[in-house]
């Protein structure tokens, strides 16, 4: 299949606009069903055009972007931000894991230390 002019592969595009760190991660996300193009799951070789809506789910967060410019090479962050419109919902607020210790409270007890280690291992 020969791609039309003004199109590029979806895995290359999401990598080149810096939605994922590596091209391998982009291909794995497509194969794993984490990328939707205009509402349907896509394989890595699906062409993307200007005006398409891309939904990418990674690490529990969903990114919803509309393609404004198709590029095939990885570019700087400032230029990459011009290639899409971000319609993603805001991330949920993070809850603090535990209350901070009061200043001057002294060393943590053995019980406190074990509680901290349990939190770090989660």
C-alpha cells in the first residue's frame, strides 16, 4: 500500500509529535489497542491525515488530539506542539500518600519507618 501525499503512518506521527518517547512504544501502543483513530482501533501502519482525531491511552491517562499538520520526522517540542490541538481531559488531582511529618518531630519510630517503606514499595 502506497501512502497518499500528506499522510504518514500513525506510529511515526505519534512518535514525531512527542506523544510517546520511542517509536517502539508507539508501535506497541497501536498493536495493544491503545491508539484509536477517529474512534476505531488501528494498526501501526494506518495513515493519518490532517483533521483526524487520535486518542492515545498510556499510563492510565488518555490523550485526545486533533491532527493539524502531518510530519514524519521527530522535531523539537515547540514545533511538535503546533502539529496538533490537545483536547485531552485534565488529569485527576493527585492525593498525597501520607501526611508530612511535623518539622522538629524527631526521628521516625520503627513503626513510622516501616510504614514509609511499605509506601515506597507500592
